[in-house]
C-alpha cells in the first residue's frame, strides 16, 4: 500500500508538470554501474549490504564529449570479499534457524562500494529505490520491505550513506566504521555499529604510548574522516600528557608518488622511533612498498584496527620494517561453518565471484578471452597455436581449482575480527526484525501500543527495535546491545612476531577495555612483546634524553616542549627529580653538592684553636705577652735606677700592661665566635690600644715640653755668652789688668738654665702625665660602654662571602660606633707620634723620644698595610690578618720602646747612672740637649756652676 501511494504521487507529479508544458518530460539522468549480490525473490524482508570489494574506481579519460557512464572498479580485495561472504553466510544461517525469524526468509541486496564515496552513494540510492535506476525519495516496485543497510565499509563511506539514510529514518549498522564523528545522533540519527568507537581506540593508543614512556612520536593518518578524527583525538590526549609530535603526515586517497615519497623522506629523517598510523590497509599499503624500497628499519609502528591484521600490507621483506608492530584489534571469534562456506564457491554463480576466481588463480573463465590471450602470446613469440592449445588455451580456468590449497587472506579464518563484526551486524538486524515480528498486539510501541507488520513496516519502526535490541551472538555467547548507537570499546593488543621463515603471528600481549575503570582499562604483558629487530627491551623514542637530577630542562626556541637542553643547576640550586622544569634554591644554611642533586649543610668556617694557624697565633700571642711581662719584671727589679725612674715609671708599667692586654686579646678572636667573645675581643682591643697610646702620649708630651724649654734656654744661653764675650773683649781693650775673664760661657749658660729651669722644664709633673693617660683611656672606656649598650657586637652567619661556607664572624653592630672608637685610637696615635717626633732630638746615651717615634712609625705601617690585606681576604683569614696586625703592632712598640732600655738594664748596666744620663756636649757650639734622665741632673749641674763662678769673682 505504501509503495502504491508513492507511485501514485509520482504519477501525479508527472501529470502536473505535463499539464503545464506538453514538452516537459521525465528523464533518467544516469544509470549506475554497480556489482554485487541480489536475492529478493520470494523473500519476506530484504537486508542491504555494502562492502568495499574493490579498492578504487577505474580511472577514465575525462572525455566530456560523450555520454558519461558510471565508472567500474579495480583492485580486488580478498579480505573485504570474505566480509561479503560472511554476510551471505550469516543470512543463510539465520534462514535455517527455527528460533530466529522462523516464519521469515531474509533476502539481500549487496553492493560493492569500491572504497569510494561516489560508489557508496550510488549503491545507497539504488538500494532505497528498489531498482537499478535510482529515483530519489521513491521506492519503486512491489518487492519485500527493506530492513536495514549493513555497511558501508570505511568511515567516509558510512558518513556519506548515513546522511542519506538519515533523511528517511532508515537504519544502518556498520561493521567497520569507527570514526568518532559518527556518534553524533544529531547528524546521523539512524547510524549504529558493532565495532567500537574510535574515541576508545585513540585513548588506548595514547595510554600505550604513555605506558612505555615514549614522548616523541610521529603520526600518519589517512586523508579521510577515519584518519583525521582518530589521529586528532590521539594527539589531543598525548599532548595533554606531555608527549610531543615529531611529524604528522597524511596519506593520499588517490595514488600520488610525490606525496608518498615526501612521507618516506619525513620518516627517514625524523628522530622519532614510534609511528602511529590511523589508516586503512588500502591507503597504507603504497607507503609500505616505498618504505621497503628505502630499507627503512628500526621503527616501531602502532597500528589501528583497520590494518593491524590485514594481509594487504604483507609484502616480501616486510618483517624488517613492521616486525614488533603493536596494534589494536577488535574482538576476535571463531565462526563455525564459515570456512566451509568460503571454500564452497561456484565461480559461475555471478560476475563478482567470477572476478574473484580469476584474480585468485590468475586465469579467466571466459574461453574466448583465454583464446585471444593465447594467440596474442603466440604472436609475440612468432609462433602459432597448436590444435591442442586451441582446445584448452593457457590461462583458462577450469572452475574446479581448489580454494583450500591456497593460503591467502580470503580463506584465512584465524583472525576473524572485522569478519566477526559483520556477523554481529547481520544478527543485530535479524534480532530486531524478530522482535518486530513477535510484537504482541496491544502491547506494541507505536500509536497507542500498535505493532508493526513484518511484511509492510516503515524504516523508522524498525529503527525503534534496532536501538533497543539486545541479543547473544551465536557460538561466542557475547551479549550485544547499543548504547546510543555504540558498543563497548574492547580491543586486543596485538604484537607482530615473525619466525625465521618470515611467517607472521599476531600474538595477543594485552587488552584494553574502555568500559572499565581508568586504572584497570589496559593490561599489557611486557615480557611477551618482541620488538623490532628482535629486541627484548622497549625502544626509546625521545626528542631529548631525560634531564637527570642536577639539571633542569631548557626549552629550545621554536621546537616542541619535548625538545630541550639539560642545563646544569647553578651553584646553590638543585633538582632531585628527572626532567625538572626548575632548580630548587637551597636554604641559607645549605649548599648544593657537586652533583647538584641534593642540598648539603654548608661548611662552618672559623679560625679554630686547634688548627695549625690558630695554634701558631696562640703561641705568638702568648710569647708576646710573656716577653712583655718579662720586661715588666726587669723594670720592677731595676725600679730604683735612674733609667727606670726617668719619665714616670707608672706610665711605663701601664704601657707594658696595655701591651699584655693587646697580646692576649688576640687569642679571644680565635675559636667559634660567641656574643661574649665578639664584645670582649673588640672592647679589649680598643681599650688596650687606648691605654697604650695614652701612656705613650703622656710620656711624649713631657719630653716635648722639656725639649722645647731646653731649646729656649739654650738659645738664651747662647745670647748671654755672646754678650759676656763682648764685655770681656771691651775690658781687655781698656787695659785693666784686674779684670780676669774665666768660664764666661759656662757661667752665662748655667745662669740662664737656672733662671729658666723651674718655670718651663717642670711645668708638667708625673701627676699631669698620669692624668692625661687616665682621661684619654676613660674617654675610650665610656665610648665602648655606650657601644655595648646601644648596638653591641654579636655573632652572625656570613653566607654571602663564600657560597659553600658559612663564615661565623662578629658583626660590629654599628659602623658608626666602630669607626668612632678605632678612629679615636688613631687620633691618640697621631698625637703621640707628633709629640714623640718633636722630642726626638733630646740627646744622651739613651734617647726615649726617638724610640717612641720609631715605635709609632711601626704602628702606622702595620695598620696601613692591614687595611688592603684585610679587605682582600675572606673567611677565617680575615681574623688571621687582624690578629697578625695586632701582634705586629704590639711587637713593634714593645721592641722599639723597650728593647733599648732592656739593653741598658741587662747588657750595659754601667750606663744606668746619673753620669751617663747627663747631656752630651755638641762639638760645634757646645750646646746640648737631653732626655728625661739627663734633664733630671741638669738643674743640679747649673747650680753648682753658678756657685763656683761666684767664688772666682
């Protein structure tokens, strides 16, 4: 009835346009050239099928001057022909069953899509029309209803057919179209498949790459939706996980030697050892041939399900190229009776089987064609055919050739994967039809619980049952149901292993289940895998080797993130993990080890007592202190002698005490600094030098004043002597014999000295000297006290001077205070030096002013040299330099000031007398100067001279 209504509508359409114009006609614009199988006679329901039995359409000359004809097909594919025969086997098996569609015989219409979209569209339109001439939107004829289309092969083909079938709500069940784009029910509302969605396979491939730690892979995809969508999903997942794509190439759909050569060159030059291929066997096989010609080896290929078990890529010598390949195959099963069906073909049944037979056995079933070929060969060899050759020419098939004797893809039923998917697709349609046929009236799903009629149902009614079908596959027990048109994503992980004869075995080394939890989705037996070139260890495929601990990754400009340089961590930084992006800065108290993979405590450095340098400094300091004490003892033993009594003995002992302090305070600089030692060492040094310099200054100021006083006295003496001499000469000239001039120079000299002694030479007493020293030292003591209260020195950890060491040192606390305190000592030294320098010309057997001048010069030389030496050293040697400066300056003053005195006291005691302390007369003018010891006797001498002068008078 439905077909009749459609025909009536078509006639009304023709009549309407015919009434508008008598010249209007309905023309058939094209007649399709399709090959396949058809059996619809006396069948209740017809199932459609579409298989890419041929690999491509035959090329035409492109001539547009004549009526175009539909192209034929070429490149017979034995593997897909087996799929076609599997559909026929399944339909025959269903028709024989009594538990499935017992009252319905299934017919079939199967077309060859030639692995081409145009042929797939032609077959779809023809199938929907129901006749050889396709009429879109109409079902012509009165044959049995069409159930569903099983096909159409590749994803591109199914997308094209699904768009057409979706317009009419016509069910389509695919056995090999895995493209993830087909999951969209908005675009493909009636599409279902018995093979997993490629989103599962892309995820499985990504997990496989990550499982073996490959971070540098190449990709090759077919130039169709299957390849593009599959590789796109794969790349998104691996790149998110940190894997980089070395290259990404596309296989041409139309044979292009230039493109194939370019891809081969890319594979050869690439450093990636892992190559993922998302392609059909038809598209991939030309590249295999070219790779074999270039002898490409040492690559591991990751195969998609479309070619992982295909014999089309199995060329001689392929083991060196594809050995160790890992791939994903859909579920495999054994189908009892299928091999018998495949081997029991009659080559004369139909043209497609005839072409299969002729291609397989390389002969022809056409006698006339075989005869023509034989004659042509005889002509080429300048021979003639014999009568026997004419009866049975070479190249003529007998039709009795044995398929069982051939070992080829068609008869190989060891890897029934896509074949099993075809088998499941046919049973899916049959079970849906069974459910439709056995619908209980009043409990149906349509129009208020109506049921559909198995002899006259609409495609959308069958679509309802197709979506909700749930069945068990015969012989395997697998339960099939559609989840939004898809089945569960289950794959076997296959490894290509070749034996010594070059025969391949597809060894299952793992499984992937997309429906399981992520951590349980993939299982792999690594020890079962044989890699390329029979290696037992997985190959490495990285753009850059892992950066070991102690280095960090440095990204190369313009290259993928997997390509990087390993940059050693800087000093003080570490990385303790592989492929660290950044180095970690060690803490302030730690430093990196030599490998820069761990932070280790820094070396604690200070000038210790027990090390050789420390022991040496202690010995020198102790020696200096003992020598100073020994000098003090010598002075105590000779306390009553003129040399010791001269120039205030108390200042002498304070000077010796201060030198002992400076010698001993240098020891406090040694050892691990503590807050108390920092304060003690600095304060002791400042006060020690302050007392020392104050004492020297107290001594020097007296010498300076006495020298100045004596200088003035001598000047006046000289003037008086000249006056007396002039008077004597005048008296002599007057002729007075009673005038006797004797010792005129001495009298005048003594009178002048006596007259000027008390007010000038004795202007500063011992008390004044001691007061000066005490006040100067007290000022320093007050400054040090303020320093200790406000900002005292304290121990610090110096981590900036040397990277690998923590230098324990003393922080002065305040630069201002330290400068003021030691600047004060420098001021005292300068004043003392000036006073001593002025008094250096006091002459007798012992000149103390000159000794103090040399002592202060040594002091300045040492500390001026100390500054650059101190600034150029680091660590504990800074302390050593400071101690050396303290010891050198102390030894210098001790030696210069006290060595001459000790020499007199110990070696020349005969000089330690009042006589020897007197001033010496200068040979030029008789004037003399003296030290404190000589000046002490000067007044007595002058007084005696004056008395004797009075007697003479």
